[in-house]
C-alpha cells in the first residue's frame, strides 16, 4: 500500500514541496488540496492593485503528473484520526493521510475597520479592484510601513502621480533597514510625493477619516490595510497549539510538537526563538526541506534539522527603481545597499526566480531548488550588543 501524503495549500511552499517529494518517492500518493484552481503570485499583488494585467497560471500546470489535485476549502484537521475535512462543491469530504503538510499561507489581515481594503489575498484584491477602481481614487491612505506598504505606495504613485497618497507607520519608518537604506527609502518616497507619517497614534478610524491622538485628522477615499500577515484559523478546532497569530508551533524539523507526522511550512509555521519571518523567502526553503525530510523518513534515514540564513532584502520602488538591502544571516541590515535601476532589475529577477523554481522542480528529474543554510537561532544584533557590553567590562 502506498504511503499517503496530503498537502494543504497550493502556494509557493505547497507546490514546491509536492513536486520535490514526488520525484524522490515513487511508492507514495501525494494529494494537494487548494481552495482555487489558479496559482496566486502574491509577491506581485501590489502591482495588480494598480490595475496591471496579470497572467493566470493554472496550479495543475505547475504540478508533476502523478500529484492528485483536489479543489476545496479545508475546514478542519483531525490529527488524532490522521484525517482532514474539506468542503468541495458544497459537499463535505474527508481524506486520510500518513503524513500531512500544512502550507495554507496567510491570506488574512488583522481587521481594523469595515471600510478598509486589503491586497493580502486574491479575494480581497479582486474585491478592491471591483469596488474602488484604482484610476478613480484621488486620496489613498496606507496603514503599515513594512515591505508591502512601501511597495504598494511607490507602485501607486508611479502609476497615478496626481493622486494623494499617505503612508502611516506607528513606529519609526524604515527601522528594519540600515541608516543608508532608510534614508534612501524616505528620499525616493518623498520625491514621488508620498506623505510619510511615522510614530503616529491612531485614535479612531471612520468611513473616510482618521483621527490621531493629538486630534489632527486626515481624510481618504480608500484605506489600505498593510499592517501584517495573518494565517487562516485552522488549528483552534483541531486542538493544535498555536500563537496569537494562528501559527502552529513546530520543532526544528518543522513538525508539530504534538504529532510527528504533521508538518507546517511557510507563514503558518512558528519556530520559536528562530530568525524566520513570514514571506516567500522562507516559504520556499521550508517547503523544499519538508519534502526532503519526509523522503528521509520513508527511507528510514535520520533527517537533519532545518537550516536557513537570510542574505538580503529586495524592495521594488515602482517599475524603474528599487533597493537591495544586504543583511546578516539573521535578517538584520548591513551598511551596504544597492539602489536605482540595477536594484529594480535584480528585484524583478528575484520575483521571476520564485516561479521559475516551481517550474524547474516540476520538470527536472533531480532536486533543483537550493537555499542559504545556517544557524536559525544566532542573532547578529544580540551578538554585537553582547560584544560591546564585554568590551565595556574588560579593562
């Protein structure tokens, strides 16, 4: 009897994991469950939000032929019974597994008000485009000065230079970048006419107005929530241990701490005290690693712990400008940055490589995708601070 592996979610991590696992094991049955039939290239959602055309890619076209694709929305995981319940064509179905890989991603946001918009999921993006019509908006407000907020703001102002755009950040803007990087971001955004308000404290948000604690206000005709990622709430009814973001706690092999045949990859996984953050930059390596780990287990081999290191942060600032922030392995910024058209070109190549990796993992008979490996728990910033403290103590 074939070993049954079920993968939930057909994003970057899920598809890569399925293809890589199938080519290494012929005596297994892999089922991939996806809520939609098209692959969502979420790293380009900020481009689509401004009205840019996009090419629809069928998930089935990205999968190796022996992988079973089922369309449906997962409603419950029952790890004590080794089964998953999902809704398909208005019918509730159950599927059994020997190994389960949860790769459902983070299509939700932390809601603030009913009037907000989001580009976090395909559903929210489609809703925004159908209701708001980007070319008709004159006063856009973006909540959140992270990568999503920055890329959406610059993309928007490049496409609609006459529209007013305000970016709100509750902390200091650009804190995850080096001083050079943050300075460059501010300079380029101000040159585009983007109004950056940092260290703000919001009192209330109404249908077309935000009031701050100092009683000042700004108005908008579209409010974009870019304050962070939020996974689907799948684990609470399954009695799996999660954090307050609905991420499942995993061990150093990306397995559930309760059920060793259940893995989580991408945004839905939480490895405590590690350097990992949400994004396809970590989802792809995690998906590839779990495929290799399950293969090792099926061959009665001891798997190695997951290793990963960052090398840089790529940010698009419209179609013709960008910023490459070199980082230490823990994602803390180095002083070195690359900017301008060359940075934009590199960023575009990085985006294309993600989809290219999925296709190559499907087509090639050997494992294609590789990633930078290193200690997941050593933080450069903490090491630097400790060294400075030691220098103060030693005479």
